[in-house]
C-alpha cells in the first residue's frame, strides 16, 4: 500500500505501516499558519481511514528548518488584532491536531532537520520519540517579545526538561542544539544531519516490527499513568489485561512464553514474531 496526498501546506505519504507528514512552508520556515492547521487535521483524517498505520513521522520541508513555530502574522497579528472570535476559532483548530497526536494510537516520531522554535518545540515535546540533526537550532523565543510560551509549549518544556533547564530556556530565550536537546530530555537521538533520515528510518523500522495494540497500550499507559505507586500498578495491570483481551488468540505474550520455555526465543534480543499457524 502506498498513498500520497499533497495538501497546500502539508505533504502526506502512507506506505505499509508508516505515515509521513512534511510541514511544507519552507519559504516561511514551515511556520504554522491557520491553513497549515487545517491541513494537519485533514492529514490526520486520511491516516485514520487507513488500517495498519503504526507510526507517524513528522518533519519539515527544506534543508534547514523543522518548524519555526506559529506564523506570527497569520496566526496572531491579523486575527488577534482584527477579529478575536476568529483568533479563538483558529486556536481551537490548532489545538485539535495537537490533541489528536497525543491521543493517536500511532507512535509519533519527530525528525528535526533544522530550526525549531516555539510551537515547533511544543510539537516535539508532545511527540513520543524524536530524532534531531546535531546542529539543529532550537529555542523558546517568546520571552524575547514579551509573551510566555503558551498553547501547550510550557507544558511540553516542563514535561521533557528538568525544572532548572526548562525555566532557563523559557526565561532567557537562549537557543540550544539538537545535540544539547538530547541532554535536556527533549530529543532521544541526535546525529549528523546527513544521517538524520537514516537514523529516523532505523528507529521507525524497530517500531513497525512491534504489535500495534501493544504500542498503543504502552503509549496510553505512559501518558496517563498516575503518580501514586498503588494507583499506577492498578492502572498498569488493568491495561495489561485489556491488551490480552483485545489480542485474543493472537496474544503475543502467551505464544512467546511457550517459545521461551522451549528456548526457541530470547525476549531481550529481538521482537517476537508469530508463526503463520499461530
């Protein structure tokens, strides 16, 4: 299966278990305009129509930019100054696709190929996994023009960075590199730019070998897990039982245990694969 759909501001390709979304406004540093927000929701609509998509990869068009954040003119200046009701509507549309990524059963992987500011950092922060070019320049520039990182951006920083570093970058507007983003906790892996696509594909290749229901369950538990130990254990165990129920006869764990008992499978060394007869 290979499906390609080019929207005005977003390029979408779906092949096998992977959907790839490219933010496509390179002339504007892939800044998120109202039309781009509409197109992102449309792209997610298309993905939801397809069975078997396990991973959604998001990157930016061009050689030097992932996402420059919100389009200040299109998103803020024009609607905010001229039509507050229109601004609220646009903000709701923007929030909708961010929420959909958080709730999506697929694993969201950001591949950060260059500049990433403001709302772009928010997007990386809500993603499940992220790979960056080592020299990608990232930052929270909101403080520089007298506003706080909003729309979920401060949440994304607080839930990825430690407190001191999160406050540092929110308060100062200093930039940091893709390599530094690994140390900060925003990004999983940083590689030289020429290896970004290769490393992203390697990570995606690992994910698509896993059971789709298990990927969804792990993401959901990790996102919604209570802080209290006793509540967390109860929540985890309940989701594990739910996962086993929905897997039915194709319960990987039960089949893998039998193969492990017979020393035909080593869980720590690779993904279990169901035999055709299982």
